[in-house]
C-alpha cells in the first residue's frame, strides 16, 4: 500500500495531465452536443418559420377562394327563383376564381326546380378559350349522396375536402369548398361550391428554402401524398419513404391535436447522408401536413469543422496546464495549512454566534393577550455587537435594545456583558433610569478599551399602558398609531451612552401608549444601511414603510415588511453594520365586569373589620369556594394592612380605596391610596430557607401575597399608589 502511495505521488503530475486531457475531451463532447442541440433548436424554429410561410402562401390562395364563395351566396339567394341565373353565376365564379380554381358549381335539393327534374347541378369549368357550363347531375352522378352536399343541407359550411378525383365536373383531382344556400325561410336548399386543383401546391411550398438541398412535401390529413418537389431534389422512392415515416410516427395524433411543429431523423440510402424531417398541420382548412426535409451536412458542417480546431487547441492547452500544475503542487501545502486555520477560526466563530443567538429571548417567551412582541438581529459579521431583550414581571413588560461600538468578537463580548447587566439590574427594579445607572457604573469599571453602548430601556405597565423609559444615546423609538395611521418618534433625552463616564445622571421619561399602538425600536444598522450608490436608507424611508403598514397588528409582519424594504434598497451591497429591530404591539383587553364593588376606608386598623365583611360579601356574590375565599381575604388583608401601616406618615389620616372587579374568569383587587410612594413589589422576597434568627425582619407579607395571587402590579399614577392583585378563578 505504501509503495502504491509513493508511486502515485511521484507520478501525480502525469496522472493529473491525463485526467485533464480526458476531462477536456469530455467537456468538448458535451459542448459539441450542447451546441448541436442549440443548432437543432434553431433549425426547428427556422423550419417552423418556413412551414408557416408555406402555410400562409397556401392560405392566401385558399382564403381568396373562400371569400369568392361567401360573396356569391347572397346573390344566389336573391335569384333562387331564376334557374337560368345559376348558369351565369357558376360561369362567373369559374372565370374569376383565379388560376387555381378549376370550376364552380351549385347543386339543389331534389325537385327544387320541378322543370329541371329531380336532380339539378349546374357546373362551370374554365377551358383555354371559354367557360363551359353544363348540368352534370344524373342517376350515375347523384351529388345528393356526397358528404359535402349532406353537410351543407345541415346548414354547415363545407370545409375543404380531402383531394379526390372529380370525373364529372372538374375532370381531375381537386379539393372542394362549399356553403349552404338558404331560401327566405332560412332553410338550406342548395350548396354553392368551388373546386381547386392541387398541382400548384408543390410549387408554392418549394419556392424558397434556406438550404439548397432542402425540399418540402404536402400530405393530406389522411396520410395521402398531395404534392412535392421535382425529381431533381428528391426521387419518388425517397418521397414515398418520408411519407411513410410521417404516417407511422407515434407523435402524429399529438401533432394533429396541437398543431405544433415536430421532427425526427432519417437516413437517405441513395446519397448516404442523414437528415431531419419537420412537419406541422395547418390550423385552418384544408388541414394538410406540410413537411420540410433538411440534410445534416448543410446544417452542422461548420460545427464539425469547429470541433476539429477545438481539439487542436485543447492539446496546446494541456501543455500549458502541465506547467501550471507544477507551480500548484509547490504551493499546495501552504494553502492547505492556511485553509485548516481558517476553518478552525470559522468553527469557533460559528459556536460564538450560536451562543449569542441563544442569549436572545425566544419568540414564544411572552404569551399574553395584551402585548405581542417580535425581534430580529442580523449581524454584519459572524458575531455582532447589537442586543435586545424582553421579559414580563409583575404585570410589567421590561425590554431593551442596544448597539455596542465597533464590530466583531470584542463587540460581541461587550454585548453579552450588557445583556447580563440588564437582566441583573431589572430583577428587582422598575425604574429604567436607575437600571441604566447601575449598568453604566458597572460598564465603566475596567473599560480600558473605551468601548461604549447606546442603550434604550423601557418598562411598560400593561394594565395602564404607561411606558417608563430611559435613553442612553440610542436612536429614538418610533410609535405607530394604527387608528390615526401616523408615526412619530418617541420624545426622549438622549443622555450619554453607557460606559463613557461613571457620574452620568440618567433621566427617566414617561409616555402613555394607546390601545393598538406599536413601538418600533431599531439600531443604526437600519437607517445607515447603504446601497451600491452609497446612499443611506435613512429615517424618512423607515417612517414611510411604517406608514404603509400602520394598520398591521402583527409585529412579525411589520418587521418582515421593513426587512424586505431594506433588502430591496441595498440590493447586492455588502451589509456594513449589524441590523437589529424590535417591534412591540400593545393591545389591552377590555375588562367586562360582572361584579364591581368599592369600599373607601381610613388608614386605621379598626377599619379592617369593615374590609373583611366587604370582601366576604363580594366573594359570596361570586360564588367562590370557601377555602379559596379565605385565602383571597388573607392575601388582600395583608396588602391593606401594609398600606395602613406605611402609606401615610404617623398621625396623619388618609383614605384607602379598595375595588373588587370580576368578569367571571378573573378577579381583580385594586388598593389605591394617596400616601407616600411605596412599591411593595420592589421589596426583596424573604429567604425562607434561613432560620428565624438569621432572617431579616419583614418581607413575609409580600411573599404571602405573591404565593396566593397569580399576579401583582404596582403603579404610581398622578400622586396615588395603585396596587393591583389578580387571581384567575378558572385556573
């Protein structure tokens, strides 16, 4: 085995040259077959054009005859009462019909003219000096038994008949065209016809050909030979052979049905040459087959000569190839080492991208009826520095979008750190400005590379639609109002990006989203996407696209529309920056209460008795099971007592409003007071794994509420604390 391997290495160049020679020969053969195929296609198109030209020449003569018959039917119907007029009519039609019209005739139904007997058919035939008109009907020549007469008596036009021998009228081989003649009641009483000779057809179809040896034949629909070239172009035996081949073809029926050109090869034993036969059916009457015969030597002769020249050039090319292979062998090992290193780097980058993708929120991570969200991140390189994230906590929707300065692996590392900092900062904090402050202070620590992040953080209170947000140098999000079909940038002080200075004071903003509003967030990779002319996509185009889909409620559709617009704009230009978009559609559901109860009480523990009676009455009206009612009473009472103790300063009296609402499926408790700002949801949960001595005082109350309720939510609205507790009765 080793000897064989060494032998192959020593003779590698020779083996490659031999393989190259074989390959070039195969390529040459394929090229020859392909080129020949193209020429055959062109030949078929050319044949179709010739066949159509011949068909049009025939059709011109045929249509002239048809028009002649059609124009005389009206005159015939006006003079049906004059049998002698018929002699003059057929004489005129025979004389004026043209060189190819042998004669014209009219045959009446039996006893139409009693004076003329049972059968009466007048026929006019043009001779060298005059026109002969005679009554040709007889017992031996009963025209009423012919197909064309019976067709006319049914009221149909007699299309051109197959060629036949007319011994009585035309006295030769003709094809007939006729139309019914009707009386005043519209009933067919006669057939007016013209007879056309077929000997001129061969001259018409062989008048012009692209190749000197090509010739054409005409065959009837039934397969009978009608006309062809003279003996100098094709012998009678060759003509007979081609006619038999056309009649025996398996595609004959398809050809007749579709009226298309088709063809097949043949071999002429007389001259020892091969060729092709092309033929088509005329789409109008008479439905003859027009056949075109071409010899391959005239069509493909130059192609065969060209192939010989190509083979000579290929031999010269192989010699040059041998020199090139020698140079290739020397650099092959260096190239192979470089490729292995590149694959290793690509593999590591691919793994990094997978890790980065897994850090993004999953598409189904938020399953709510009142908010729908969809985001996408397309890095310019294998890994990118953009990020977005979102999650739900305490009836609040937390989200962020950011863009790290720079590109590639360093930006991706900063992106991962920023993503983790957002999750950590938002775990027990509802204020986006404070979150931004924590992220900034941590990002500035040890930031020797001076990399910064533009970041936007938002917290949307789902029950009220209040959006609290903070912007750190990021592009302003856009609000799409579906009801008014308008788009407007969200007003926000930009602040400095995260990671620049530790002492930056970030400002929080607030905006109330209306039902059906859509919040569109993006990085500058969208507005700064450039096409081949170095033009930016720009903010105005972004707003134009959003206006066009302002009524769209599905974020995925809106984001896909924007992506398609950017791709159409940049076309084949290389992506210069990471492209990240996040779409949030807010659609709060109407809460249709079947029960609404309100209690206003003072911040006095003696009022708890009233509250207990109030909540007991409400749960009984809703028919809630007693054990669940006790749990609800315990949880809400804990929250109310918490407000009594901490909402108002000591010694100050204030009101506390408790609302109970239910739509039959969900039970809502709202506790409203005008005391100092106090968010119980921000209080850290008590660690129940610790002993009573080690555990900090407090925190058990909110833990109890969280355990008994399905959801809690706090919001400060116009100087009042609003705590909402939600319990799903059907769960």
